[in-house]
C-alpha cells in the first residue's frame, strides 16, 4: 500500500484528508475485499496520475477521488444493506466530505457522480468522468481478486463434475 508514498506532490495535496480522524474511520470498513480506505487511495492516486498526463485539474481529482467513498457504514452488513448502499452512498459521501472539509463544486461533483449511471448524477466535468471510470476499473480488479478463489474453486468443481460425467 506504499505505492504513493514517494510522490510528495500527491501527499501534499491529500495529506490533510489522510490525517483526518473522521476519514480514517474508513480504514476498518471492508470494501471489495480490501478496506474502503485502501480502495479510495487507489482510485485517488491512479486518477491523479492520469489527470496530470491529460492536463486536467489533478489536485481536485486527487481530493475528490479520495473522498468518493467517504461514508461510514456498519462493519457487519447484510447483502440487502450493501445493495441499498450502492444507490445511497454518493450522497452520504458528499455530506461527510462537506462536514469535514472545504470542497469545491468540482470535488462535490466528482464524489456524487462517481457511481454514474447506477446513481443518476451525470458528471459535469472531465475530472468527474475520469474518477468514475478509474473507480470502476479499480473496483472490478478488487472484486475479481476477492471472488477469484471462489470462481476458480467453482470452475474446478464443475470440471471435475464434467470429467466424471464422461466416464
């Protein structure tokens, strides 16, 4: 998880968030097989790097990307609760970000539109589109790693079943 530690410009942009007591509560919440903190940091950093290359507002991308999943939920959540969270968490994250930090209009848009098209808030800025896309790529990779063993196990069982059926 030290992939960003030598990027002092990035750290300077997000340090006040990373050291915030309320934000650090997401370190304990599971998210796609890792913590919500780790997920948010990956999205933020990768989007920041791409935004720099594309000459976009990489500072707002770094902050908005870090805050995109800044909401607190119970450590133990049912599948129904998790499903509902999919549709409600962007608003919760915006409210938390506003309560703890001074955020710009663009950063608010990055946070609230990161789940488009599932959450019907159309991104207004290229920076918002970027964070939304990076979030989907990162989440897909994390989720596939989380279920990878289960999928592999199920595939092996299925293959054994087929082999036994051919005998």
